C-alpha cells in the first residue's frame, strides 16, 4: 500500500483491474466511502447500481464500518456466491 490505509479494488468482467487507495478515517462507513468516490469522480453514481461489496472475500453492507488496512472489493452483481461457484465447479468435474 501507499501512504494510505484503505484499498479499493474493482475487477471488471473483462479482467481490467481498477485500484484506488484512500486514507483511513475513524467512524467511516461503506456508504461514506461510496459517496466520496462519487464526489471525487473516481466512479459514477450509475456505476454503483447493481454492485455488491466485500471486504477480504466476505460480503458487507452499506453500514459496514471500515477498519484500518481493509481492502474493499466492488463486485458485479453476483449470480452465485464464490463458495457456491466452487461447489458447482467441483460437482461438474
């Protein structure tokens, strides 16, 4: 990480990776982060429609309080969870 404490990552359907780093703030929630990303033109409001969010692989809600050194993952609309997908792929083999 750079001199910042929170990593934001989005991997698009075509595997393009977008990373951004922001400084940690106390009492900072996911909804605050989204509003800041929109106001700083990192992502548009429309971009966040039908997106889910995770932190180190676990789904989080908009009221999630961000901790120091968190990695916030922006996820496209999920058809099935990563665990369900692994089980599905395992059954196919």
